[in-house]
C-alpha cells in the first residue's frame, strides 16, 4: 500500500516542477516581449547604448557580491526543519546588507576606471544607476536564495516572475506616455528590482535575529568558496559582451543584444528551472551513488531541452527576428544562430558546475570557466577584428566546446559514469521522461 505522505510528497514535487518550468517559460516570453519593445523603440544604436550603460554595473555587482545568495540557499537547505534555521537566515541576510553597502561604494568608484573611453560621457548616468542597482540586486537575489534553500519552489516561482513582469509593465507605460528612451529604460530596471525585493520579502518573511558570529563565519566561508568559481563564471559568461562593447560600434552592440535575447531561451529554461531544482536535489542527496543518479537524470533532461529548444529557435530565426524586432535587426540572424549553438554547450557546462558545487566541489567548475574565459579572451578579439559580430560569436562557440569537454572529462572521474549516459534521446532516457510526466521520480535516495 502506498504511503499517503509519499503520495503527497510526489504531488508536491510534481507541482513544484510544473510551476518552475511554467514560470521560466513565462519569464522568457516576457523577456522576449521586453526585448522586442526596446529594440523597436530604441533601434540598433539605442539598444546598443542601453547595453553599454547597464553592462558594467551588472558585471561589477556580480564580481563583488561574494556569492551570498548562493551561500544562503546552501545553508538554508541544510538546516530546513531544524531550530537553527532562523539563526542561519538572520546571519545570511545581515551579511548581505553589509556586503551590499560595501560593494556599492566599490562598484561606483571602479566605474571611473573600467568604463571604456567612448562611454565616459555617460559616466554620471552609469554611476547613478549603479548606486541603486547594486544593493537592490544583491538583496533581491538573497531573498530568492532563501526561498530556494527552503525548497519553496512555488513561492520562488512567483517572486521570479515579479521582476520581469513589472519591468515589462513599466516599459509599456513609458511607451504609452511617449517617454521610453535609454534613461527611462534604466530607471525601469531599478523600479522593477525594488518591486521584486518588496514582494519577495513579503513572501519569504525572513526571521531577523541577533547576529550569530558562528553562522556568519560559516556562510561567509561558503560564499567565498562559491565566489572563487563564480568570478570566473561571470567573466566567462560576460566577456563576449565586453569584447563587443570595446571593439565594435554601438549599432553592432544593439544587434548583439537582440541575438543574445533570442539565444537565451533554451539556456534560460535549463538554468532557471532545472538548475534551481538541481542544487536542492544534489545538496540533499546521499553519497556518490545518490549524486550520480541526480546528476545523470537532470543532465539528460537539460541536454534534451537545450537541443530541442535551441534547434527550433535556430530554424525559425531567419524570419522571426526581422518580424519581431524589425528589419533593422535582420543582420543579427547569423549571430543569433551561432549563439544558440554556444548556448547548448555553455548551458550544459554550467549545469555540470551547478551539480558539483551543490556538493561543495568547485574546482571542476573553475577549470571549465577558466578554459572558456581564456578561449574567448584569445579568440574573441581576433574574431571581432577579422569577422565582426560573427567572428566574436564563432570564437565563443569554439571556447565553450573545449570547456564543456574538459568539464565532462573531470566530472566523469568524480562521479564515475559513461558519456553515453548523458545522451538524452536513448530509449532509457525517453522512458524516464515518460515516467516523469506520469509521476515525478524519487531521485533522492
């Protein structure tokens, strides 16, 4: 006889899975609509300028976050249902408040050095944007980390949806009022982050207790462990944008922004849905066998989604991009197709990294990110000079392919599996998918 509590647990897991994927799909549709509005309203030059003005604060904010949201998610997941949870939550959020203030000061000062000379005329606007973006972004991400650690996927899905939805609505209001330009689009980002932070805090209702020095030390140590890998990840993920902004024109940067928006669909589904669940499942799995089962099941699903979604988007891009974004963006098509190929490679590699870091193993991910970063740093500028946007994108494809191979080889040694087990379209994998659709598998041993 089936245990009623087991049935309830399976139903809860299924609802969480469905909610996570549905939310991610809706977020991606909203993001695509937002990209269309910005592209049609600002044109290639204005869209490129918006990317240039918001890129540097976002990059530096990530560099100086010390990965507190991820550390909070990890420690909360380990203490769910224990008396220690309020202390962990309180220590994590107080740490974020302190780090957010320090990071804001550092980022605003650093912008004077890192912003390229051709954008120095906009430096005051960038600094003002950064002063609001950095603390709001770190606090909002930390609230999400709290919900992720609790395994509250339905609540997390609602909070995840709030920021892009509010951003879209604010842009539509600006468009209706005839006020939509680069600066109002930047202001819309800040307003949407503030709305999401308030909404997330209401949903999460974090317990703020007296500072616990021991918990603070533990969370800081975990955050730094993650952050050493994240620094490489951030640079490897964003260096192609930096190369475009430094070597190419603002118009080309606008085309690249549209190509990125199109190519992010499949990767977004995987990292924002499967990636969120993967960390929680891996953190609670027991032993190498448990980690291997979770890893293989999730990676097969990840590669299936990446190949199917990115392949379909690549097939329709030649007519869909001019139709949605306007004829001025037609030349973004070949770049988008190359970035879709890169997305399969990069998304798969980052899923491997998420799985391993949930077991507090970051070395393999760091090696993969360093490989990708080195490859793009070498091939990106050469590609930009010789082939423009297509050259940058092709260099990124090659770099991500090499990095994925390196990471899989290292992971195979750690978890002991066969490469063929990762292929998502084998008979066994399809059978697993059918079983999942009828009843979510219990992958935690």
